[in-house]
């Protein structure tokens, strides 16, 4: 292999994660002289930059760029435009990658002649607690993340609608356009959907897996899920395309609406509608309890998984519901 791969890593206040991420790229089996690392910092106020600077003194192929806007797609586009490689690997400071990640994916990309390729994700946490272990279970289950193949598939190579940390030809961005900078979230999914509309192919090699570090408290987990829910509606509002996302992204909204709207109707029309909300809620809770019992282990007891699923589903769905009614106020760019 003789092609340079430019790794683009947006970051902001990632002192707990950035070193593991960088180090995982410094031990790749892919030739080190063919790897370029571009870190785009949003003005970190913790020790992120000092950690990077220490590594930079020993490693010459690391570049740091500044993005005062602190918006991820802006960082990604800045990194891509400054990359010297023919191929771009989109990474996350919250992740680390196995030593054969680039070599396997580059080999498969050339072999299958696809336009984008990526591996699966295993979710981990830095500090293990019953709550953080339960969050791992939730994010690794189809009942938590739907049909996200890159999370739930393990030993398959298949065509998919998106990959999390993919490798793409740089020319692809020049041909189809860069990440949509209006999309604070979902820019990666929207870009993948744009590729598919142009008859491009995205491949998941699910047995090669990177590690993503999840939020470790219910509060942070809920905040992240709520913002994801908000940005699902905003993504449609900005792009004017339902197919900028997948149906799984709207399931929590449908669920929360099945509870909320009958409850509202019961206040103005008939109390019969209240029974619809109650039955829907009880059915959901019973099913989630059953799922939690199947996912439990000694590190993640039933109650913690049960509550984790509720936090995810309600926060995500409520975010979409709020965004549905306040889209003009929430979208400020």
C-alpha cells in the first residue's frame, strides 16, 4: 500500500480520551510514513492541547488546527481541506482503534472498490460502575440503538447506509460536497445518505472494531440523547429531506407521541384517551423489563439497564417532540 491516509479528529476538552485515541493511530500496522493525523481543536480549556503538544514533540506527522466555531462539521471540513492524503479517515477523540484498523479497511476498500468503508463499534467506559456498565448494555443492544448495523453486527461484511468512523477518498468530498456545516449533529449520516443517492457504496466490515467511550452517568446520557432527538427534527428542517436520516431515528418520537397526544386529548375530549396512554406506557415498561432481564449481568443489574433504556428512549423522543414544536427557535444558524 502506497497511499497516504489522513486521519481527521475534531476535539474540544477531551483530556480524558485524546491520548488513547492518538496512541492507537501511532501503533497501526499501516506504514507510519503513510499516516497523517490532523487534530482540529475548538479552543480546549482543559489539558487537551498540552497532552497533544507532548506527543507532537516526539511524532512529526501530527498537525493541530484551530476551529473557533466549535462545530464538528466545520472541524471535519477544515481537516479534510488541509489533508494531504488521498484517503480520509474520520475519527473521534472519544474513540480508540485496533492496530489493524487502517490496513484491513484499506485492503477491503480497494478489493471491493467501494466509496466508503468502516468497522464496527464496541462501547466501553473509562470508569466502570453499575450505571456506566448498564449504559454499555443499552448502547450495544438493538433495543437501545435499533438496527444500527455497526453496533450490533459482529462478523459480517455488508453494504450499509452509514458507518461511524469511515475511510473515504478525498476526491469524494470534492465531487459531492463536504459535510453540511448547518448540521451540528447528524452531518455524518446526512453525508452518507448523500453518497447513497448518488449510487455510491458504503461497506461495513463488522469484525474489525474500534472502541467508543460512552457517557458514564444517566444525566450526561440523557443530555446527549435529548440533543440527538432535537437534531433529528432539525436535520429534516434544514435538508428538507426525510431520507437524510433513517426510520430508526424517528421511532422514539413516535413512542413518546403515543403517550403524550392521547394524554392531551383526554383533557379536552374524553378520558378514554387517557387509557390509551396508560396501556401504552404499561406495555412499554413490561417489555423493557423483559429486555433488561435478558441483558443483565453481574456488572450491570436489571434495574440499571431498565432505567438506562427508559432514559435513552424518553430523552431522545422528548428531544424530537420539543424540536417539532420549536424548530424555528431551536435552529439559530
